[in-house]
C-alpha cells in the first residue's frame, strides 16, 4: 500500500465521521421533539423499556467487526447524551 | 401530536440508529485496513496528532443541537473503540 492509498483510507474515515456527526445531530433534533411531546403529555422522559428495545434492535442488526459490547457502549453514550439534551431543553423552558 | 406521530418520530430514531450502526462498522473495516498497513510499516497505531486533527475537523462542521463537548465525548469513545479493535486484530495476528 502506498502512502497515497493510506491517505485515501483516512479520507474515507473523515467522510464517515462527518456522516456520523450529521446523523447524531439529526437524531438529536428528533429526540428533542419527542422530549417536548412527552413533557406536554406529562410523562417521564427516561424510558428504560424503550431504551432496552432500541439496544436490542441495534444488536440484532449488528454483524461486526466491532464487538457487540462495544456497540452497546457507544449507543449507551448516545442515549445518555440525548437524555441530557432533553433535560437541558426542559430546564431552559422552566427558566423562560 | 397524536400517539401515532410520536411513534413515527421513534421510528425515525430507530432508522437513524441503524444508519449510525452501519457507518460505525464501515468505519471499523477501514480502520482495520489502516491498522494492518501501519503494522506492516512498523509504525505505532495510536497517533494523537491525527486524532486531534480528526476531532478538530468534526467540531468545525458541528452546528448543534448537541454541545460540542458532547460530540467530542462520543467521538473519543468511537476512536478508543477503534484503537482497541486494531489492537485485538494485532494480537490475533501474533497468536497465529
């Protein structure tokens, strides 16, 4: 493999990073909408059953090369960040 | 918002989860190729300068709603998992 081939692979990783970034933020926008709706309905924002189902669904579709435990860990971080985002949004509403 | 609209938003989140999963694994495949090449060249797999540049590039393209610190945290987890994957792959080569 030449250095330019290595550079090409790195460009591909950069491209994928930006696609993941875009999806994370698109996901966050939808999660905020869901959070607002739950707030209106007066239901709690954290739903462990829904989180469990989401994780199960993700792991069913996973076929490597990452270990399932790694995928689980990364998505748990995404879920946690999303919940924090909903909470910040809720606190901002209270301050208005 | 009706319950079916809420269900539709959740379906969108599920769909995005699977797209993120696909990108994570596609990214992992490329990272493994990069790791193998670095091994052949006898260079170290962890490259803090490259990691810094990748993070900077991601944050330059980031425009919310997540906090930049959250995006940084999630990507650091992805980078860490990728490095571990390269190391596992390397150890397996040694055992053959």
